[in-house]
């Protein structure tokens, strides 16, 4: 009997051993994630808004990208900002491949790159997009060792937050975990079970916390690019009142049970105007989410968030988003078209990393279009040192201007026989009209200068000295001479 039991024990051990071996053979090998990573080196040259015909000192930036389908490499838009040259290398290779930008969304800090040389993709493996993670999930930050091997570092997803970047608020995932500063950068992808969640937007090593682009913004970005649309998320082109007012509700006879926020201003030719929203409307809901008096909605996944985030997070290109309004005693249902909007098209752009600053030279005069980077030429205290008129237009552009336009500024006056003795007040003057034509852009000014009044160009300015008149033929003759003298291309 004892011999029989011992035989059974030995047989069970053999069975367990064979089962373990079979399980090990059946288990799929862990993917080699280094085959999905691309090293990116960017030579960037920031624009010089004070001298728009030249750039500032070049910079070298490095980061990582991850390969998606259709030979698209996902990385951060901030990495390729002001890029002059982009070089890409495989994780373990030394061959350089020239890259180019397919699309960039600086609002969400996402960019897609590719290379025309198919050799870059010959041994690479594209990764899939992950399903949306939940708060509390463990994600992986993907980095490269010096030898080219992939290093996965576990990070925790702690919250879904609003990230207020210069282009407006976006949703991000707040993560925590210790990341080493490898290869001089923190531009790296975030994964969930070897599938792409997004790119790391920022990271603070002192408290081991960072932010990752959210999947709704990533998926919408990829969808917009695939459909050939503007890569930026949709914006409505409207503002709402910051605070709820009992007096305003009483004046407009709003029923006390209604929540929502009042529409302040609506820009012409933008999504809100095309959808029929008017200034003074009470906005009650967006895409089915009820808006409270603080402008918050209750999202089933993200909790209480600001209502305007629903537009870029859930708005699909080419579609309409339903909204509920209260106007003059009636509730109205409208469908607002979801149209992408390039922030470079603002009256005074906050930033415009995809377009060099425009300028027009006519004789000894340099004209530019107003932007916040132009105002920043006045240094760290530009908000108090720059011309007050320009600061006002920049700060209150949405309130002042209802139609899309630009502010044309006389930025520089070069010394010449044409400009001798002219008032110093001409510098940074705003151009209202040129030869009787209203000026809403540099294109308008260029067209107006083609038709001088007799022998002279006549410009009407905002403020003193109110007018600028100069010899048209002399200016045309001086332009190539001064361009050569000052190295203007």
C-alpha cells in the first residue's frame, strides 16, 4: 500500500511538471517594445517676431515616438515646435532617416510624423490604441536604455484633470511614479498592456507626478487627421458669463428651476453662430449633459468637469453636437457644427508655432500682424511695457472684434531719405485704412498699396499722428535697396 501511494505521489509530480512546461510553452512571449519605439532628434529655430525675416538661435531637442498604423509615428507636438530638420532612428540602429510632420495639434500636445524612406519601418512593429483606462489603473511609461532596450516603468493613473495650456483647457490623465531622466528628455509614450494611451505632456521629478494626454483627445486627433481635416480640436467661438447673476435671471424672467450659463458673446462665422446660438441665450445642456449654474456638467467617467471640455472630447469632425438653449421663454434644441479651429487664425494669436510671422516691407516701413509673441519682444514685463493699445487688442480681442480679422501694426521704421524727420510716434501704430481701403490683414494692405492715391501712399492710423503719407515711387525704389542693406529676404 505504501509503495502504491509513493507511486501516485511521483506520478502527480510528473503531471504537475508537464503541466508547467506546457503552460510555459503556451504562454506568448512578451512583445519587444523597442521595435515600436523611434528616437527623434529635432533641430528647431524659434521665430524672431521682432525681426520676422530671420530666426533665433537654433536648438537641438530629443524625444521618443511610438509607431502606430500606416507608418505614423506619434510624439509630442512640443518636441517638433519650430522644427527645421527632423531625424529619426530605430531604437537599436545608427542609420538616420529624415522625418516630416504629418499633423500637429499643439492644443493637445500631439503630433504625427512619418518618413519617406520605407527602410525606417522595415523591422518596426506598430502598436494599437488602448481602451480608455480607469482611475486607479497601472500604466507603463516607455523609455529607452542606452543600449536601445525598452524600459517599462509602472505609473499609477490617479485622476482625470483639466490641463490649462496656452491654447485652452484639455483633459489629461494625472499619473504618479518615479521616472529616470533618460537620454535628456521626458518626451515618451504611455502604454496600458502594451497598447498606446498617449504621450507624457509634463513631468515633475521632484514630486514624481506628471500628466498624459487623454484617449478622447488622442482618438479625436487621429480621426481628424485621417479625414484630412484641421488637426486642432473644435472650438465654438463663444464666451459665457463667468458668474451666475440672480438679477440677470430675474430681468430675463428665467424660471427658477432652470440651471445653465448665459452666453456672453458669439463670434461671426464660427461654430456657435452657425448653429444658431445668440448672445444672451441661456445654455442648458451640451451633448445631453445638463449644465449647472457654475458651468459644470456631471460626466459618467470623469465626474464634474467644465462644460466646454465636452466639445473637444466628444465632438466628431463633420458632425453636429446637440445643445439646449432657453431664449425668450422657450427651450430650443440646436445642433452646432463641429469645426476644427486653428489658433493661428485668432485676431492676436497666443502662439503660432506652425507658421512663421508674416511681414510686409514698403520702403523703410515694416508692417506685421499683431500677436502675443510680438508683444513679448518687450521682455519679461511686456504686459506693462508694451504699447497700451496693442495690449488692449490682445487681451480683449474676443470682446472687441466680432468678425475674423488681423491687427496690422507699423512695427519698424528704417532710417532712409524716405523716413527722415518722421515722428517717433509712428512706431507700433495700428493701420486703419490704406488709400481708402479698410485694413483687416497684411493681404489687405499689400493690395491697397498697389493702388496709390496719385503719387502718394496714404495711410490712416489709430491715434497720433493719425496719418502717414509717403511717396509711392520712392518707396518702391528703396525697398530692394534696404532689404539688401539689412539682410532681409
